[in-house]
């Protein structure tokens, strides 16, 4: 199965950095890597478990935990697509 690189660059953040989202597609599956030029939103985050949920047809939610899946939730990444095909990102929100 072919692997295709995907990439997008968004506008400037308040400190002058730009958010760069990259990933890889394998068939209909997509891997998402988030790098913020000048610092990642999870650069200083300690986590050891990840729960990925399809919370709707256009939203995937990534829950980061420390202490395993039964441990403490330390970050959430909500990825929203423009439609259920998930071909195009709409927003990526870190909390």
C-alpha cells in the first residue's frame, strides 16, 4: 500500500511562529504529526498512553494520559475535518 506525505502551514501565531501540520496517509488511514516551529504544544508534556476516539463523523479526539489509560488526562487534541471523508482538516485544537 502506498504512503503519501501530507503537509499544511497555517498563519502566524502571536509570538511569530507558524503551526506546521504534517502526516502520512496509508490507504484511507491518516497519521498526524503536529510540530510548532519554535516549540511543540506537547514538547514538555509527559505522557505514556494515548486513547484515540472518533467522536463524530468529522471529529477525532486524541486523549493523552500519564499513568496509563486509567491514569491522569494531561492533554486533549481535537481534530475536526471539513466533512466525513476526512480528506481536509478544518481545525486542530489542543487543550
